[in-house]
């Protein structure tokens, strides 16, 4: 992968490209299934979202978008689903601040539809209705994360 990158990219020109997207980790638990399915379905759902990244080599980054969703139905645990959606991006030619923003905003924005589809698929396979995750404003999350670390 890196050979083509180094041959085809001039480091002075800004470049941003998704190379590969994949599920790095996934988990689904539904410990009270029989009781949950016998009750009227009115869940309370909580979601945690996190983004991390690391540089694999010059200009090549692995970004991981992690989502953990817990649902309770009538105060009984219905399910926990956790997915780490990962992607490899080529990013070069940007000032450091813009590169960091691309990793924290642009990359997760590209990845979000994939993780949403993965979670919906897991939910259906687990016997639950699809969980239509609302769009996420990664600009706001990135700004808030920077504000907290400042």
C-alpha cells in the first residue's frame, strides 16, 4: 500500500483519501432476551462514541470510531452492542492543525454511515428492530474535546 502512495503523491500537495474500511471489533450481548421479547418494547437507550487514531507510517493513519450502545426495557438490560469501525486514510500536505482536525472530524464523518449500518445489521441479527442512529456532528465533538483538554 505505501509503495503506491509514495510514488503517486507529492508531499507538498494536500491529499486526503480513504484506503480501506473494516470492522476491527464487535460485540453483542442480550442476557435477558426471553423476558425482553415478552414485554412491550419501549427501550431507553444510551450511547457512547469515541474516536482514536494512530499513524501507521508517513501519511498513513488508522482511525477507529468506537460506539457502545446500551438499551434497557422496563429497567431490564435488553442489549449491549459495541463496535469498533476502523479505516485507513492517506493524509498528507496539510498543516498539523488541519491534519489533526481531518483525523478528528472528516475521518469519523466518512466512517459514520458504515458503523451505523454495522450496528443495524447486528441489531436485526439479534432479533431487535434496527437502531437508526441519528447523525453525529463531529465538528462539535472535536471542538468540545479540544476545549476540555485545553
